[in-house]
């Protein structure tokens, strides 16, 4: 019977639990044995009680719960070869030959590294007498399937990541609440949302709340003119009768010279140049909290099911895969390529090739 391990790693996001539940139940349905690995890679390295066989009932209630019930962590030991070797030993001792990882690009890269080094780990563990020859033969290959849990929607090659829609929903609710008080006092609000190198949350929130201005990392404004342009734009709208102003800023927003665009700085501009009563709201971790929207329950569930199918179809020559969604179809694509493209977008921004960054993003959401 095939044993499949599942863990969540890195930052949490709504819908991760739905994915864990689907992996467990689909695995059982397809005659496999699922194992929950608690607290991300920390649990994989600690072993013992941190890795437990999962029953159908163990994941009941997961579908509607936010965060990740099995826990997540950042694990420095797993970044080192030695740490990954202990993880390999614990996998082999538990009899796990396929690992499903739900996390961001860091977590998925870590899993892919473990797989790439697998033959070395097997050879080392044999040499150290920590595994038998039979174990080495039985576990000659580790299959990796990733799913992306990220509210930022920052992975290339997928239209949406698990958690992004819930976070956007939460942002819209929060901004709607701010708009009431803004209009009562004729205030301006600067709302900062998450997204270090990806402006999807900020841009989508701006569209969905009717914001007056938005700053995203992929489309930085001219460093010498943006402040004046912002003031002109907001003033024109007030002159046309609007009582409030709303500016949405991604946390990673920059200008064309890569200077960070900070919410407090925007507030100072609006206060001193336009004399607006301006408040800053940084939504922070509220965006990650609460129960998942219908879409993340759906996405986590169908992707979790696909992860099991991908494992059952794989052989030793199958590369590590990442499950995504493109044009409403669930996809299983090579993990390495998806991460390479994702890193490329961030690099194009750093190198000030903004149009190229936008073009690469447009493969996933701006088209
Ligand atoms: P995310 O998965 O959300 O991008 P991180 O980048 O913090 O979050 O990664 C989460 C964990 O994944 C790290 O604490 C580490 O254990 C593991 N990890 C990240 N990058 C690597 C890497 N290059 N090699 C091995 N493990 C990694």
C-alpha cells in the first residue's frame, strides 16, 4: 500500500485545510495510506509523534476552518543538507514514498531539493547503517507534489493560489467598512494590503472597491512625477463631487527608481499638499484570517484530489509537480519551471524591466 505524507509549510492561507482534507480522503478512497506531518518541515525532522497515520474522520471539520490545523513552521534545519537527510530517514522509516507539500515557493523549492538529493541521502544512510539494503531498494525514489497556499497569488503558471480569493474578500469587507466612516468625515484613506512582489491583491481590491489610486510593484509610477499626479487625480475627483478618497498600496510597491512607496508617505502628501484628513490602515494578518471563501474550499478540494491522481500516475521519471488552475482547468505542471518563472518576475522588477514583469504576470492574471 502506498504511503503518502502531507504537510503545510511557510505562511498559512485560507483553504490549506480543505487541501489537506482532500488529500487524506482521496488517498484513502484510492487505497493509499495518508500520513499527516505536523508543523511543516520541523515535524518531518522531529519525526515520531509529529507524523501520524490519518483516518477519514481525522480531517472532519477541516473544510470550513481557516489557517492550517496540522500546523506550519519556518524551519532553518531543512535548509541544510544534514537536516534534509534526517527528514529523508524519517520518511523511509515511516514508509512514505510520496510527499504532498502545501506552501509558498520557498516550501516547494525545499521539497524539490530533497527529491533532487534523494539518491545521495539513500547512499549516505546506507553507509551509516541507518537503513537496510531492502529499504534502499523499496524507497529508491521520492515523489513530490506541491500545492500553492499563498494569499498573494504570486506563483506563475497558475491563475489563482489557495487563499488569494479569501484574502481579497476580507480586504473588500474591510475597505467597505472604512468607506462608511470616510464619507461621514470627508476623509481620505490609504489602505495597505499584502503582496511583496505581486500586486494581484492590491489591483483586484482597487477594482472591487472603486479605489481612486493603486500602487503595485509590477507597474511602478515615475519617481519624479507620481506625487503630483496622485494629488491632481484625487483633487479632480473631489472637485467632481466625491466626498472621499481611497488609495490602495501593495506592501511591496515601489517607484520607477525602486524606492519603496510607503503608506505613511502617501498620507503626508495628502495631508500637507491637499489638506485632506487622511488615515492609514494596514490590514496585515486580518487578510489571512477567518474561514475560507467558497472558492478556496473548492480550489483546495479539487487540487488535493488531483495531487493524489498525479502521484498515482507518476513513475521515477516524472518530475516534481505543482498543481494549479489555468483557464478553469486543474493542471499538474513541472514544479521547477513554475518556480523559475515566479523568481523571474521578481528579478525583472529588481532590474527595472517592468514591462517584462507585467508581461510574465499576464500569463497568470493580468490578461
Ligand atoms: P514560503 O513557503 O511561504 O515561501 P518560506 O520561504 O519561509 O515560505 O519557506 C518555508 C520553509 O521552507 C523554510 O522555513 C524552509 O524550511 C523551507 N525552505 C525554503 N526555501 C528552501 C530551500 N531553498 N531549500 C530548502 N528548504 C527551503
